[in-house]
C-alpha cells in the first residue's frame, strides 16, 4: 500500500494495482509513505513513480489529482495467457479504445502527444508483438527491462541482459520473446510520448524552462509553502485499519467492494 498526502489537502491510500495521477503545476508539496498494514506478516510494496514534464504554457496550472482503482485500469492478455499488458496510459493499444483520463493539464491528456505507459509481462515460452506508435516517428519510445533472467529475453530477435534500457523506433512494431527455458517471467516498463521539445532547467524537485524560473520557484515556495501542510505529521501515514480511499477536494471515495467468491 501507498499513502499519499499533499499540501492542497488531497490524499489517498492505494495499492493492489491502483493508479494515481498528480499534476504539480504551480506548486504542491506531497509525500508518499509506505504504511505497515500487517503487523504479523510482510508488507511488500512494488511502486512505480513516473514523472512527466509540463510544457511552459502549463507550468503554473492548478495542481491536479486523480485516482483510478485497479478494476478500471485496462489489462490485456493473449490467448495463451503467456503475455499480459497493463495500460496505465495510452489509447489504441492492445484493444484499449478509451482509457482513464489524467488531470486535464497533463502532457498525457492530449492524444496528439501519444503518451503511453505500460507494464508488460511475458512468461517463459511467451511472445508479444508491440505495435508501432499511433503517431509514428515523432515519438520517443523506450523499453526498460525491469525483471527477468539475463539473456533469456529477446527484443526483435536480439537477446538482452537484465536491467537494460532499449530505445525503439516508434514507427516499427517489435516482437518480444521469453525463452521457454527461463525460470521466471520477463517484465518491461514501456514509456513513450511526443517530446515537449523545450529547454529544461531542473534543481531538486523543481523543473522549469530557465534558471530564472527555478529561482522564482524557490521564492514562491518560501513565500507560500505551496499552500502549507494541512496534515498532523510530515510523513503522513493513515490509520492501519483504514481501507483504500481517495480524498479529492474534500470528498472521499473508495474502490468498489470486491465480490465474495461463491462456494
């Protein structure tokens, strides 16, 4: 589980495949903590935090927040069940014609930017054809091999080592294949999108277009604290007994109740 809290007053507890979006915009302080829900067992966490830049026109937008529960996150499996894809962002890939919308000012909110974020898992003996990007050559596309045996996974017929980054030609499909002799699945994180193509100035968590804007961000934070911190502790962790939830603009929601298995 992950506990989120921020200076705008939004919060949430999520896990089990849930997806959270946050746009920092003109400034927000946020924390992600890892609550020890179980006191009699392990509390494993697998957590991808992916940062997308904003174009200059959107740097000072109102912060945005959205939570999408696991049942609403598109997942695809091939007929053999040896390959699966979770499509966190992107449309017209693996049968996903409509997807959860990120906050409106996110670079990913415009389909023309062809942002795609996917988790790909291929079991031993499995194959998967990654289709070409919707918008062709003007998109950056990178595969991160995050789990799996060294030399057992092939990308376009070329065996790759473990924990490697592979840059792809976005206008070409590519076949991914895990050797049948492998003892564990291979997993990829795919990131793609049209480049913003603007200067980047970065210091700590601040990302702007110029050094002068970075200095202004420092002064804005010192003056406003980006709204202050409305929570009783800096490392905000919610009560252990609390279920998954999302608090947005003062209104709390929960994921749909899981159906009980019939005997």
